[in-house]
C-alpha cells in the first residue's frame, strides 16, 4: 500500500513548559528529544530553577512570567507542570490563547475550577488533556484494551490499593498541603477504573473511612490511611484504598499498586509492587522525590514517573508525553484523559474526602 504525502505530513511544534520542578523537568527534557519540537521555552517563578532547566533541556529560552511563555506566538502547545493548587490560571490563559494544553493531574482542586476549565476548553475548541500517566504503563494499557474488547464480560467490580512512604507524601504536602493522598494519588486509580468502565458508566455513590496521626503530627490535617468504595451506575463496586505512611526506609521510591478487575466472564489481576526488581548498594540509591534520602535497599522501577538511563527516559511519563506530542504534530489518536473524564474523577475524589471526614455516604447524582 502506498500512502499519499499528506499521510506523512507532520506539524512542527513550539512548546512551552510552565513549571520547572520534577514533572516540568521531565516534560521539558522529553520535549527537547521529540522530532516534531522545533522551539522550546520553559518557565518557573524561581528564576534559577527555570534557567537550569533551560540549560539541561537545551531550550530556546526561559522566563519567570508564565503568561509571557503562554502568549509567545512561536508556542503552539502548552504543558502546565505547576503545583496542584496553581494549575487554574495557566491552563485558563493557554485555553484563551487557543493553544492545546497538557496539565498534570488533577485538573483542579475544586469542582468550580474543574467546571470552569472544562467548559472554557469546550467553548474555545481547545484540546485539554490531563496527565493521568498510569494509563501509559504497559500492563494497565493492555488490560484496558482487553477489557474494552469485552474479554471480561460485564464488569462486576474489584479493588485497587496503593502504598508509598511518608517521606514521599511529606514532600508532596510541603509542595501543596491540599494535595492529599486521596486528591493527589487515589485519583490515578479512579481515573483508570473510569476509563475501563467506559464513558457510559458513571459513579453514583461514595463511602469512605480514614485514620491517622503521622501526618497530623507534622502539621498536616491528613489521614495516614484511607479506605474508600465507589458504586457505579451499572451496579459495579470498586474499592480504592491508600496508605502513604509506610516508614521512610521502606524500599519503594514511588507507588506500590495492586489492581483487580472482576468480570462475569473473566478477571484481570495486576501486581505492581516492584518487588521483582531489587537492588542493594553500599553507595545508596537516591529517592527522586526526596533527593537527600539514600536507600541501601531499593525496588528498582518503583519511581512512579519512570527512569532516566543514559539520557533516555523509560516509563509512563515518557510514553504519555510522546503520545501527546505525536497527536499534536500528526493528529494521531490520543489516549490521555479528557477534561470531561478528569472532571468526573475530581468529583469522585472530593466525595471520598467528604465521606471520610463525615463518615456518611456521599451520592454523586448529576455529576
């Protein structure tokens, strides 16, 4: 089969990365390696941090003014990698400028902000995507594909749980106290289960319980462990449980996940605890979330974002960023979370937080 020249046509991209922290650094370095990116600028309110990222990523420039980057006429698409509570203004500015946006999860921290951004993107015809990167781990992507083909039959329900250390959670809370384990971490699994169930299935009720003293002793009003459950419109029920308070010396440097999906005709069980990759070194293994921490014993591959090795990134953030840039350059299919999906996930996680605090079920009608 001979393809026409139009089928090979690629649009060159100008990319602005707003936020030069951990995620922004990954995104900028990945963008600099993408063949469709011909112009790259990065920014951060911390000028030294922005300058250093510009040097590492070989960007064309940097700024401490996010809006200067977003409105640069050479920029076609925007990646917003600011802390969770700072997403709204940059995303809104990019939408108003008519530029496609990839923003780190969650879309926002309140329903009002989520509704505003989702509605504005629809009105302006802007492609707004949210970085729920768990979709892009091979095991989860393949599982979704099999579920979408009906291999499990009607879904009955299942469970997810995720563990991490208090060291990592404290780093997140210091960055943004509102980024609780429920709003910032369970949200990955809520997004994934919603993706597997499909667009015609909606959550209808949430129940939750939580308890903790570790983070409260550090000044954060956050439970150490939360056990939650969601009922969906088909009758399917899923648990979403989290403990981000494991001892600091526990050998994971990222999320340890279990996921089970039960169907009438089959089941998928995913073990993502990373205990199949263990390293011990007297020289130590660095924790990307807490650079000052060195672990002698570590689960390799447990860094949630992925791994850089010899100048190449492997893992979910790399695959997600590449697909998004591919889609912007060529119009290829994009599997990243839509604003509508992200808004639903936000509603579920906010209901989980409310149910955990009040001890009462929270209905989700008309979300």
